[in-house]
C-alpha cells in the first residue's frame, strides 16, 4: 500500500507538518542517483526525504493526532491508526520494493517518524518496533520470511516482538516446545504476528507465531507513564509447539554490517543505523515546541497581564528548546545522509559508521528530552493538565533514553571504546 516511488529520492520536500528542518532548503528537484565517481560528501547532500512518503505521512499524522489523547487514556493504539499507516505505505518503510514495500532510506525514515511521533508517540513506537522486525525477519529467515513480509505489505499486518530471551524452550521432534513469560512486547494486543526470543541449547532463536496461536495469552502489564498506548505487555506461552523453520537462529551481524547484505542499497545499512526512535522523539519535542509557542502567544501571565511570550525568560526557554531540537536533528540527518550515500555507492561500512550513528541517535534523543524539559517552565502549572497535550509530550519523550539497547551509558560505552580502539566484545568488559 501507499504511494509508488519513482526513484529512491524525489527531491527536496517543501515545508510539511512540523518538519522545520526543511524550511531553509532551496525549493527544486535534484538528481538523486548517487554515482560511484561522485565525492561522498556531495552525494550525501543529494540524499533528501522522499516527497511521496513524507506527504503520505503528513496526511496520516493528521488523523492519528486526533486519536492520540484517547489512545493515551485507553492505553491502546486504535487499529485505525495501523490502517492509516498501512494505507500511507509506512508499515513497509523497511521492506524492499520487490515485496511490495516502500523501501525508504534513512533520511526519509527520520522525516516520517518525526511526523508520526509528533502526532502520537505510542503509534510511532509500535511502528518502529514493527519495522525493525521486518528487516530482521528477512535477515534471519531469508525466503522463509517472504510470506510474512508480503502479509505486511498486502494486508497491513503488524509484527510485535520480545527481544529479551525469555521463557523455557526445549527441543522437540520437528521443532520446539515453549512455555513461560516474555516481557515488553510492544503492540502485542493488536499485532498479527509475534517474534519471541528464547535460548535453546545455547542458541538464541526467534520463534515466529501468529498472535492468535492457541496457548498464547497477553497479560496487560504496561501501566507506565510513557507511551501509554503502546501495549508493551507481557506474553505468556503454555506448551506451544513451534516448528523448526519458524524458529531461526539469530546470528546478529556486526554493528556496522547490514541485516540485508544483498538487499536494495537504501536498506543495506548497518544494524546500528536505527533512526526510528530518535526521529520520533524529535517529533515529540517539535510538537511540544510548536504548541508552547502558540500557548505563549495566547496566554497572559498570572500577574501583570502581558503575554507569556513577552517575558524574556520564556523567550530564552523556547530559543533553547529550538536549538536543542535543530542541533539534534542536524546531526542525525547528517549521519543518515552519509550512511545512505555510502550504501548507494556500494562502499563498505566500517565500525566508525556505526559509532557515529549511535552517537547521533543519542544526541537527538537526549536533546529532545532537554527541549521538552526546558519548555515546561513556560507552561507552569498548565503543563501538568491532562486536558492538554503537553503533559503527554513530557511523559512520552522520556522513552527515548530508556530503551535497553540504546541507553545513554551503553551508547557512551560503545562510542568511547571505538574512540580508544577497544573492541566492543572485549573480555573482561572493563579491565
């Protein structure tokens, strides 16, 4: 589903939604096929968001935003949001075109996740977790994943997953039998398919099964303050049989190597080149900034009668927030452009590429949180009202620095080891 692209990149995108980072770019279209003889710096500058997907995302975001407050109250992303993502071609940003996917480059993905994140962080969170598994399924299963991927592209099926190995899984004739609990399965309540990571005889296997699988139950445990609607619940299995071909061994590539080494160029990027979480958190922060500016123009101070925007302290706050967002976005887009240009040119990735993407992602997520925190002072007590969007932004942006595989200290450790020339898998971990 979604718009059919006529090339990998369809030129510069005009100002759409909250993508303020495009406002100062010249209008026009540029040649975007990166040729090997071009300098990579020049090639990277030509990698711009695809207009078709950004426009589709902008339209979907408008509808999703209307449901965001209710999704937060009900602690459940509505299926209508997933249908909107499907119709816009956003459930397939990490799926090659040959399987009906949108095949979006990293720069386009940043733009898309900003829009959806600004509309509803819970929806963007579910979409991001889903997209990760689209790529990973193809990388782990090869042809065995084709039917799953086509189900996503044709029917808008949603994939959820548990990345933390859980449960008790034992070998059985023709496959495995699994029981136990798997925590933190985002999108679980409305997903069609589910991957559950487990350990069997020393191997990490990812078991694929339909969410309707007999013996599978979802226990609603995600009573959390952030991304309330993400349905990041626990999944329980009771003696569920999983065929061997539906439980591939996960052999994760090196951080700078791609899941799809033979895939289309724009998806042949390092496993650490994940932009969905950083993009969506920038979107949350941008939404908070946009609405706070309007709030400051319209609201008067408690004493004195002047608008909140007239106060120097509030002017400083929105300026600081804007600089946090713009600098985080600029770094993230810069690195995504470089990675995409390198992938299209066919140049090999090196560990430094993964380190820089990790660094840019952390800066974007950290800056997003700093921006929202800075804006809280402009809001005052109004920032606590559940009848307004801001308190949801304040809660949701915190998810960006809490994810287990990309916590600030873990990213700093990986980047620091790279700078010191220490292998990431060195033992002991700290000498």
